[in-house]
């Protein structure tokens, strides 16, 4: 668990982070969201002491981060950033192995971990381990950056707009793959973004910031249903409800009767936003639901709206 208690950071007369208190439970993916200059990256970097506090304290599992030298602390906290930061003169293998080498892992253990992580992020170890960063696409380099952040199996992972430099197609693909990866690994993740779509898709909880302070904290559904300030309503905008639908799947709803005759088809893992888009594109009010090749029922536009209002 990460605890930030009355954290404050100033730069001359500017207060970048203003008396912030926040708890991040074990295994949660917490999003720091807000407009540019709101203090979210500064707050993130206080956790691994890349930014030193002017007031307050940060604790990880009950221990103050100030009780550990910064370089030792950072070896036990994964860190992934937008610019990736791979060492250009090193192979992919050596980039991923950076922290394990510093921790004194033996060569056999390091090689096994490199192979495991390349497979985990969807890259063939035989094809990629000996490549250099200049030979990678943007999406591939970003995957290596995530693998390197996970190399020493840290309990905490800090991510600062890690997918922000990618094109929309690759960004969405990596976002969904990372969401799946997080569910499997159960890491405690603090993730900075200014992208509302990304925050809603990935976050167990969103911490919305403005001018160095927390405006509201909650799950995307809680912020959607109960905004506490006009700033929250304005920031998320009129499409907030549609973005919420992208978090949920057909499988989350109770299917109705199977439509008679031909109709558009969706699978149980289709998200609700895509299901509505299919209805609009196909000019139909009801879709057939498939589990593999087996028909398991149907849903109408009204079914989706009614159940979403009642359950999300």
C-alpha cells in the first residue's frame, strides 16, 4: 500500500502539489488525471524520490521512503515513461536486465526473466532479445519499456503517460493489453495521464487533480454518477457515459431473448460502447449474442440502457 500524507512540493513561489493526502491500496491501478500543469507528474515522482518533498511524507507498506536511499528505493519500484528511455547502445536483453543486474541476480536467472517478460508483453524472445532500440517500432519500444519496469518483479509500478506518444491504434491496443496484464499480475500501479479515454478504460480509481490539489477521487462509475464539483462535470464532458460503456462487456449484462431472423451479432466480450455502435451502423435495435459460435441470447438498445442505469 502507498500512503501520501499532506504531500507538498513548491518550486520558488509556485505550489506544484498542495497538501495532498491519498492512499493507493495493494493491487489497485490508480489514475492521476487532470489538465496540464495540475501537478500529477510531480506527485507521481514524489513516490520514488525523483522529486523530494517540501512537506508531508510518503510511505510504502508502512515504511517512509526517506528511510531508504533513493537509488535503492528505485530498484524496487518499476518506472515507465512516455519517452521510454531505453539505453540506445544496449540490446533489448540488456535493457530489460538493467535492474536485475544492479540487484546482483545471476546470469541464468536474468536470462529466464528476460525471456519471460518478452513473452508476457507479446514479443518473441528469439526475435527481439538481441535487437537494439533503433530497430524497434514505437509500440515495440513501449512494450520493452514496460518489460524493463517489471524486470525485478517490483510490487509498485509508476507510469507517466507511457502510451502517450503512440498512434491511436497502437495506443488502444497497448492499453487493453496492459489492462489484461495488470489483472494477471496484480501490481500496485500509479498511472499518470491527461487522456480521459485512457483513464476510464484502465483505472480502478481516478484521482482528478487541479492546481496541485485533488478535486475528487473515485471509480470512473462513481465520478460519472456523482460528480461533486462543476469542474468534474466540465472536465469529463457530455461523452462521459459513453466512455464508461467501454469499460463493460456484453457478458456483464443479463441477456434477453434471441432475436428472430437475421440480426447483427456480437460476442460476450464485446464492450457496450462497441455494441451500441454496431446497432447504429447496422440500423438495428437488437443484436444476437454469441459465446464462441453458440447463440446465447440477445440484447436491445433499451435493454442496454436500462441495465446500465441500474447496475453500473
